[in-house]
C-alpha cells in the first residue's frame, strides 16, 4: 500500500490546497483525476512521447515522470492555461493556421513544449525549433507544420513586441 501525502499545487494560477495523493501518483495523475484538467494527455508513461508535457515553474517537463509530491508548492501550467477564456492564444492559432495538428493527441504536449521554449528563446531559428520538437513524438504530421507554426508564432510575438522583422 502506498503512503498518502497532503500536497498543495498552483495550477494555471489557481492554488489547490489539501490534495491527498499517494506517493506513487504522478503529476499527470493528479492533474487529470483530482483537478480535472484532462488536456494533459497520457501516452507512453515513460517520458518518451511528450504528450504529457506541462510547464513546471516555467520549464517544460514530462508530467508522467514527475511524482505529484515533487511538484509540492510549485507552479504548474497545463494546456488549459493557454486559452482560459475559451479563445485560442497565438500559439494555438498558429498551430491551426499551419495545420500543425492532425489527430490532436500529441498537440497539448507540443503546445506546452513550444510555450516554454519560446519564453526562454523568443527568437529561435528553424534548426533550434526542429531540435526542440524532436523531443516529442507525432505520428501524423511529419513535424514540418509544427515547426512552421512555432516559427510563425515566434515571429508574430516579436513583431507584436515592436520588432519589425
């Protein structure tokens, strides 16, 4: 029998106190089954596919590899944080415009990976984007459209911040 722990998490800006978790529960388990945020998908459960990627204190992590207790007191962002009012954000619009998704299963992980990457590296070149997205698996798109979407979003964010290129 697994030990029960009492933890607190801040998820998408909302504090969740008094979460009772078993020591073996992963962050993705708590997000999906206790908090009810099902946008974070469970794929391989080995950290290979990236479908469960979330931002932990701003950095992309595999939520299937993080025990919920390891996230105690930390800030978690899921794909739901990108469109809190139901309107797609710029990254989601870019994925749609560039057909960066097909079946959609991997999309939340790619979106959160890209969100974290662009926060750290707002002016990436295509080679950098390709290197980053290679860490997540997609069986449908061939990655070209995902790279196009991230590159387009980065360009729009720079132009919106006053850059002219």
